[in-house]
């Protein structure tokens, strides 16, 4: 009988070593190696997956696939990101910071999908706690089964008995398999459990929705191979000081990664925002200096945001530069362009910039709006609410063309903006 093998794995990158070492040669991190026990395949228990027949090769022309097999989740923002719905047999991974609303979104998905049986597995909460959260969400599903379990073999057995249309695992770091003696959440356990769930979803056609923790660096906890195993990787972003949440797709084998979903965290759970421009733009009517509206595009979805700037005399001698929601280095570049090319003496003044609503924007097309806000605050001249800006600023002071101009114009017209200012003015839309 083969003996168990002991190895050391880096908990950060998954590198393997025969003995413990202080610093990982792959990721250069210190004290990340932990002992793992590898159980030989001959000593593993016979599980559902082990008893399945091996598949045979099929001709591509003989394989039938139907786009209509996608099932609607009941959450329009989630369906948009997934490319129209949940694909049968897919493995979906959702990551996000603690408290951002991952479990809330997963439970809302279980309550919204009324057409099929749902198996919601939680390794972090009891059945009673999930029931209390479901009552707070004010939703119900007569075909939603709740299971508080952390053993993978038991989960697969219950799934075989129930035969759900969707299985949700909250979270993958709490699940462990008896095939390995390491603790739950280790690199080996996360990798093996994800691989077993992937095999199970492909064999049965049951889509599996995984929730994953993230590290302090903002990346998914566990080995990087976890993101390669799954079919879809979603990130749930948001600031606890704001009520808005953004769902992004960084990997999607069945659709585009250019879509985003925007939610608002309310008392009854996550509320979908169909038109985010109405939420991010203050609807005040009085003219205020230092405020301008920018037409941005995140993925393929255009919407309007409000940029706010404050320019004042430097009180403490050294001018301050502060930016919230925008790259501070790019702000310094824009201020240098205004100083060098336009002759505005901003080097002796404090400049504060804020993207309203707690959004983080990386679109270079909002350069023109930021410059307009800074100059509006510096000269104390308000900008009309009927004007929208979109343009990239070069180091020589020129305004460069931006992509998807027509989409930005249509998005601004939809929200009542009468005039667009950018490098490509359109009389058809602006008048």
C-alpha cells in the first residue's frame, strides 16, 4: 500500500517544495510555505465522481449546442454580465471584499430563480441564519434547499438526491474533501475542491456558483489556477461608505467581459440600477462652480458621472493634491498641462478632485471634464448642467479623439443633456 506523501506548498502562488523554506522563489513572499499531505489515488474513497463512466470523443459536427439553453437568473444586471443567462454546466466564481454583498447577491439569485430547484450550500452560516437573511430580503422560493455543510462528498451526495438546476457554494474556501488531510482553505483543498466541482458540473450539466474570498491585495484567495479552472470570474466591487456596488466580469467563456452591472445596497438587499446616470449626477438646478458632467464608457455601457473640483490658495505653503476616484498621477499631469500650455498658475494652489458617488474611473475620456472642473473652480465660473464633456488631453495641450463617441452622445441625450463638447462635434445630436 502506497504511503502518504508530505510536501510543502506556497499559500500565495501554489509553488511546491520538498522541504520548508522561508522565502518562496516564485512569488518572493516570506513564510508562506505550509505542510500538505497528499493521499495516493488508490487510498481514496469511491465517490460519485469516481464511479462515473469516462466520456468518449465526439465529432464536432455531431455535438448539438443551443444558445436557448441559457437560463435567466431573474436578475437582469447579472444576466447582462453573463451574456444573456446562466449556461448549463458552467462554473462561475464570484469574488469581493468582506461585506460588499456577495452572499446577499447569491441568496437573491437563489430566491429569484423560481423555475428550477436550487441547492444553496453554506459553510459559513447555519440554516437559521440564512432563513433570517432571506426574510430580510423579502423573497421566497418554494424550491430552494438550504444545506449547511463543508464536506465536498456530502454536498455532492445531497446534490445527486435533489438534482437541482443550480448549486451555490458559499464559500469555496470553507469546503474540504476527505481525499486530502490538509485544512479547509489551503491551496491544495481549494484547488482540489474546485476541480471536483468543475468535473461534477460538466458531467451533470448543473451550473455551480462559487463564492470566493479575496486577499488584502484585492486578488482571489487561493492558487491562481482557481481562476483558470472556472468558466466565469466575477468581481463585486464597492465601498462600504457608499451604497453602490459594481459587478465586473474579468473572464467569461460564454460572453463578453466588457459589461458591468450596477446595484444599490438597500435594506431589502441589492437593487438593480437600470440607468446609473440618474444616481451619479446630482439633480440640483442651481449653477455651481467646479462641477462638470463627463460621458464615460465602462465596458460597452455609457453613462454620465459628475466630476467635482476645488481650487484654493495653498495655506500650508506646500500645495496639496488630492484625488478620490481618479488616478492622482494623471491629475498631476493634467495640472502640469494647464500650467505649461494654458498659462494657469495652479502650482501654488491646492487642488482637490472627487468623482461623485464613490466611483473609480480609469477612462481617459474624462480628462476634458476634469480640466473644465478645475478651471471652473479656479475662475469661479459655473458650467451649465446642459453641457457634457468627453475628450482625452495630450501632453502638448491638444484634445485627442475618444472612442465610442456616438454611444456617449446617445447616453447624454438620454439623460437630458443638450450639448456635448468633445473633439468630434456632431450637429445631428448636439444641434
